[in-house]
C-alpha cells in the first residue's frame, strides 16, 4: 500500500470503524454549519438594532454574553461532565440550544426582536455550551476509544473548519435574501440531525470509563485543579492555550480591521482573508487526522509556525501576501489545537478527564473577553501591525517556554517529546 493510500485510510479511520462516531459526525455536519450561520446572523442583527453611535458596543456585548459564561462557570463544568452520563448531558445541552435558536428565530421573524433579548439568548446559549463542550469531547473518547482518539479529534476539527468556510457564506446569502430570522430557523432545525444521531447510538458499544465516581462540585473542581498542577503535560497544554486563546486567536477582531484599515479594502477582501484561514485550517485538520498519534513535536512546530506567520502578517500590506500567510496560520492553528486537545485527554485518567477538559475550555474561552479587550486596545494604539506583532511574539514565547519545560522533565520521560 502506498504512503498516500495509507494516509487516506488513517484520515477517516474513526468513521470506518465506529458506528456511533459515524452517526455523531453525520449529525454534526448539519449542526455545526447552522451554528456558524447563527453566529454571523446574531452579530448582524445586533448591528441593525443598535443605534448608529453604539453598534461597536452592541457587538462587544454580544461577545461578552457568548463567552462570559465560560469565565463564570468554566471551572465547574468539568465536574458535571465527570458526574453525569456524557451522552445524556449532550442531548440536554443540544436540545437547550435548539430551543433557544427557535426562540430567537420566532422573535426575529415576528418583528419583536430587541437588543436585550439577543443578549439574554446569547448568554443562555453560552451557558449551554459551557457544559456541552467538555461533555462532547469526553463522549468522543467513549465513541472511539484511546487508540482512535487523535484521529477523531482531528476529524472533529475538520468538521468545524469546513463549517467555518461555508457557514458564514451561506449565512450571508440567507440574511441578504430572507433576513436573519431564517438563519436562526435553519440553525434550530439543524439540531434535529445531531439529536437523532445521539438517540440512535448503541450505548453498549461505547467505551467504558475506568474508576468513574460522582464528585461533588467543589471537591471535584479541587481534584481537577490539583491534578492539572501536578501533571507537566497538562500544565504545558493549559498554559500555552491561555496565551494562544487570549492573545493570538482573536481573528474575529483582527481580520475585519486588517481588511478595512490596513489593506484599505472591502467586504470581498475580508471574505478572501477569512476563506484563506479556513481552507488552511481544514487542510491542517485533515493532515492531523492522518497521523497515527499526537506528538509533542507536531504541537510545538505547529505553535511556532503559527507565531511566525502572525509576525510576518504584521508588516504585510498586500492582500495576496496576507491571504497566503493566513493560510499558513490556519494550517498551523488546526494542527496545534487538535494535537493539544488530544494530548490533554490522553494525559488524564478517565475519572478526571471531564474536569481537566473543563479547565482546557476555560483556558480557551474563559479569558476571551479580556483578550478581546487587549487586542482591541492594541489595534487602537498601533493598528493591526502592532496587534499581530504582539500576538506573534507571545505565540513564539509560549512555544519556547513549553519546549523548555518539556525538556526539563525527568530523563525517563524526556523521549516523549518526540512521541
């Protein structure tokens, strides 16, 4: 068998071998695209409803409502993941999001939408996502097991990045043709696919979790934090993710400003920049799925390439150059995030995985509001060149620190740097 054929077989191994994951993946195809459509429509509707002088504030408040629940509840959500059945938890959180999307569609189509309603529904949806994210990741482990987990996580990433490319494009057409209410409606209906997949799963085919307990909220949270503080692998992943997620991943702020202010271009150029990042991320996710295992080398090289690409974007004033560098950013972003997710799951025992995943998503989303304020301030002070420079330096610094800590581990475990 040729190397290309072998890589192709590895890329979709989880889909071939596990019926439950095949069902889940198929359901997510529709649901994730609908979620991206709703995100675009939500910001667009907020801009339409806000007075001309406060549209920026309205968009900022939508982001705070979406990610604020991670800041408030993220440290506790992992305990819920470890305490309750993951499949049932995801059914509840997905159903809650469907109901909220339907409510948002109803008030918008009836012409009664107001800003406070958008803020409230965004906050409630964010709350559902706080509990959904770690439970869904732990359910992925139960669907495919330890050996296929790197492949499944990379395939999940490819799904998200495919939706990142097509979801906003479809949303733009739907909003322009029929209004934001129909984008919300499509998203609400899309949840039926993933709910049907979850209900159709064979629970006897799910991989068991060893030594599982029912921890209390406070004791369980302390146990998760204590484990993270004593695990070098987990500490490295979490510390790097805090830096990357808060300073380096703010493309929803950086790309519009890069297109309009730095490149002096319009919406079409913004679409090219966004698509370049999305295509790179999709290819990076599929490439990660072809690897048989997650390695520290891939994680650190991807993180370093991401930081270098951001540094090179800083002085760029050409659309074609910026698009090419954003393609590299997307490629590195997907490889880094898929590998870090896999590493943290495989470094954690079954009975603590939900709590550590809760910390992981807290590192990713819990500090986003503060990171967005920092990046916005940097753009006001020195434009996107300053913001990309700071982001690139922080990414390279975090990568260097991660490499240094891993190299300082005991000689007995040092070889895992290449594994």
